[in-house]
């Protein structure tokens, strides 16, 4: 398992995918910067941490993270199929399931790292408008950042299944787009929006910062079964799917 993880990390190091991921992560602070600047300049209101962080987290989980994490999953699971190096990978003295789990662990690590990086950049952006309380804001909203990042990870096996089945980059990215559309559609149906699992991180954010007062009936009770079921399906696909 450790050897397989190292091989995956080497593959990421040699590619430009990490740089691309960091650039994508910069989009949320940039959008937050522009929005907050326009709000404080045009409306003359003072920026507050809850508003700034709330906006940034919504941008992340309504758009940036689904597309970014879907793309990363497509890269890590489809790259060998496209370059035909999957044959060499499967000749290693490791089972296909072990390789699948190693790739999933790498995705998990990348999601946590990018989530933390995004949180740091959001708080640094806030210091341009708010002169005090940055450290307290970082600590206060950090658990929410990790919680919603973990929620995004629990949806990753869906992308994995589609990547393994199609062996192409586009379908998992299209799936991420559908998740984004579902989350936006849920905005028009706030009473049943939390029942649409792609929108769950968004509603958890709103509830945590006091912008959504209704009960969210299912969070982990929905996401964990989705994760487990789709991981089992992914294992079945990777064991039975023809590599040619």
C-alpha cells in the first residue's frame, strides 16, 4: 500500500496537476476579494468575518471544489488508461483493489491539503478588509472547513466509478458539473434542498453561520452510505473491467 501511494505521489509530482489545483484554489479568495471590495466601496458597509467566510465557503462548495475534486479524481484514475501505462501498473505485486485504495488515499490527502490551503488564503484575504480577529476567525471556521471538505471527499467514489467505467476524463468532470447544477437548483427549494446530497455542504455552511435555520435531516447518514456503496462498486469495476 505504501509503495503504491509513493508511486501515485511521484506521478503527481511529475505532472502539472498540483500547480493547476493550487491555481484553482486561488479563485475563491480572488472572487471573495472582488466581491468584498465592491460591497465595502459601493455600499459603504464594513466587512465582517462571518460574511466574508460565508461567501468564500459558498463559492468553494457550490462551484470550485466539485469541479476541482472531480478533475483531480479523473486525472488520478484515468491517466494510466489514456497513456496505456495501466498494464504496467497492474503488473505490480499488488491487487487492483489495493491500487484503488491507494489512489483514494492520495485523493483524500490532496482534498485535505487543498481545503486547508483555501482556508488560509480566505483568512488572509479577509485581513485586507478586517484589521483584527484573523487568528480567531481561522480557528473558529477551521472545523467547518474540514467538515465540509470531508463531505466533498465522501462523494469522490462516484467520480471514481465513472472514471473506471468510462476510462475517459470527460464523464467524471461532466458529473461534477451536474453536481454543481443540482446544488444551484436546490437554492430554489430550500425546504428540500438538503435532501439533494451534492448540496449538503452548502446547507451545512449556511446553517453553521446562521443563514439557514431549518433542520438538515440527513448528513452523515446519507453521505457515508453513498461513500461505502460507491466504493464497493468501484472495487467491483476495477476487478472486472478490461484494461484494454
